[in-house]
C-alpha cells in the first residue's frame, strides 16, 4: 500500500469512527474464556448447561412423578395465562405492521449502504425451513382432521359435516398463519437492528440496550440470554420429538403396511436411534457452516416441498383444493379479529384454546430465540419494510397453500372419499395421517418416502440452525466461534430431545416448551418498546442536518464510506458525547 493509500485509508476509518460509532465500546465475547478448543461466555455457557442438566436429570430420575409435575405445570400455564399469550401475540402483529408501514420502514438493516448477503429465494428458503418445517409436516393433515371430528366451539358447526371441514381449515390457517411469523419477525428485527445497526453482540441482551445500557453485559443481560438458551433448546427439542415420531411411523407404515418388505418397530427405542442418526447428519452440516450447510439444505428442503406439494395438487382433487384455499382464506381473514381474541371462557371452546392455540403460541414463542436469531443472521441489507413483508406475509400465505393441499385433500377424503386418512388417524394417531392419505393416490409409497425424506431434512436444518443460534448466545455474540463448539451444541440438542423422549415422552417436551415460553413472552412484550426506541433514534439521526452535512462533506471530498460492514453502524455522536470525548 502506498503512502497516499494509507493516508486515504486512515481518513476513511477516521470518518467511519466519527460518523458511525457503536453504542458501546465493548466487543462481542470480550470476556470469554478460551479453553479446550472452546470460546465461551463465562456465565451463560456453564449456567445454561447446569439448568438443562438439572431439568433432564429430574425427568429421568423422577419418572412418573416428573410426568405428574409436567402435567400440572402445563395445565397451570394453559389455564391461568392463556389470555396473556393471546394478547401478547396480537400485540406483536400490530407492532410489526406499524414498523413496516410507518416512516421506520425505510431504515435498512446494516446501514444505508448495506448489501444483501443472500438471494431472495435462498433467504426465503432458509426462513421457511427454520420457522415451520417439521411442525407443518406433522400437523398439515392431522390437525384439520382432528377439528373435523372435534369442531372448535368458536364455529358451532356439527362434526363430520361440510361446515366442520370449513371450520377445520380456518382454525388450522389461524394457527399457522400470521401469528407465529409475527413472533419470529419481531425477534429477528430487534436482533438484526441492534447487532448490525448498533454494533452490539448478536444476542438477546442487546435488544434491551435502550433500557439497560451497559448493564446488558451484567446479570440482567446474563439472565435474558439464559432464558433465550433454555427456550431455544426445549422449543427445538419439541419439534425434533415430533419429527422422529413421524419419521418412525412413516417408515413403519410404508415398509410394513404398504410394501410388506420389512417390519420397522415403532416406539421410544426406534425414535432415539433415529435421533442419533439424524443428529450425526446435522452435526456434519453444522461443521460445514452457514453457507455450506444450512443454505444448501434449506434450498433442498424447498425443492422437495414443491415436489411433494405439486404432486398432490396434480393427482389429488385439484379443483376442490383450489376452492378450499380460496374459501379458507376468506374465512380466515373474516374471522381473524374474533379468533385472535377468542378465549372460550364465555361459551364452549376453552378446550381447543388451551390444548391447541395456547400450546402453539407458547411453542412459537419458545422457538422465537432460535428462529428470530437465525432470521436476523441472514437478513442484513434489507429494509424494515422488506423484512416484514418477507417474514410476516409471504411465509404465512405459503403455509395456507400447503395446508389447503394436504389438509384440504384429507378433508375431501373424509367427506367424499373412502375416509382412509381419517380412519388411520383415529386408529393410529396423528403421525400416520399424512402417509395414509398419500396411499390413496398413485405411487403412494414413493410420495410417502419423499415425505419422510422431507421431515429428515427439516430435522437436520432445524438442528443445524439451532446449533448456530445457541452457539451465538453462549459465546457472547461472537460469529467466529470454534467449529468444535458448534458441533458440541448440535450433539447436545439431539441428546436433550432423546433423553426427554425416553424419560417423559412428548408431553415432557411440550411442557418444557410451554413453561419456557411464558417468561420469554414477557421479555418479548418489553422488546416491542425497546425496538421502537432503537428505530426512532435511528430515524432521527438519518434525518438530522448533521448527518446530511457530513455526508455532503464526504461526497465533496470524494471519500467512500463503507457502511456495509457489520461493525459500522448508522449513528452520530451527539454534541454532548463529542464534548465528553
């Protein structure tokens, strides 16, 4: 580099520091301990392991007593705080839409010149794979069939009728539509903004900078990140538990009942073996990193989803499916305000709200640290408005299409076909419903195996993404953590899911998700305010005369300012701050 280049580079860096400074002089992971090939936060990492170990050990050692406690805990949260979950998630939708449609929608994540790191298709693929995957595969046929025979009290329809089918599709749209993605969107936006626009660590504590200041690096911040780790691991473990149950059932049904070539046992032993195998695959993906592992698998997921979706749409009752989608959308939008606030206490309907809606909202909230942080990690360079449209609207609409194809076909089979899917559901449970439905159409065994493969790839991407997220949280927000550390968390996630399945079954996993979801819901409510404060401050700075004058000065001097780096943020020192310096 020449002397002139060095002088220009020095001037550029000086102006970067002068114009775009972080909220704090602290660096991500600056108090970390580096030992045994790990780079860990001295409080969050060991405390998280201790709490997780205590919960898992209690499940294994107490046995039936633990199961009784879990049942009581779940009933307590569902019965006493269902109203809070409903209000909180409705608030998240309103707040997110306000950010997108207001003047703050033009703010760009990462700075005014930040560029997108991923194409729109790759971004959407990773969003959907992380956010819905396993759950949508598990419930897309079984949930509408359940409501078909057990109509939610909100609708007042007779079970087993066309009206029950319409109610079933509407209720399922409600659970998989805008509400879960609003939770993910709020968390992702907050994390992305305070990390990429304020230079703070990519951890949950950073979102509370407007209220806590430097105390985010002390015990208040440690507690926030601990709750985030706990919620992430148990929310993810619930999904992994659902996934292996469906994989186990699918393989047993296809190779045993359909092809008659092998008997694959179903039960906890087989499920744990599947967790071990798939966790090994996920670990290899984690070792490959975000670009080499998660991105490629997420893209593969989307191709497989479109293949299975297109197949059933073409060979199934196409006109019925399209009509069900249109009618379902109309009913969903028409009933959305009432459904969103329906608690069931004034009539017949509390059972559905507690068993389904409250569980879903708690599950999504428990998943939000994982999905939200992953969304933040891949969303640099997009405006707030683009972010909200991409996270809230598009995945929700795709979910309705998926549910119409699979759930709608299941309802058609129950109303106008031989009822095989509903009979299988009633006889063998939720996990077999999709495979029984696919057997009613050509090449059912092949499409069933494709569905199993899709669940496996969703399992891998969920575990992969979750490992990256927990790694960020337990390393103080560092991006360049050792590979061994990422592998450690991938193995830990699989072990937690396997041990809880062994000790308490799916109920233990679901209870863990609900219990961790409640304290995190409180954190998210406060987060609405802190994200607003951050965006308001950003907008004021970008509109200030000082910002315009400095940009003009730099333009006249023909000096390029790189505002797309993760450590360069769009902030301006106040006069008092400059004086203090």
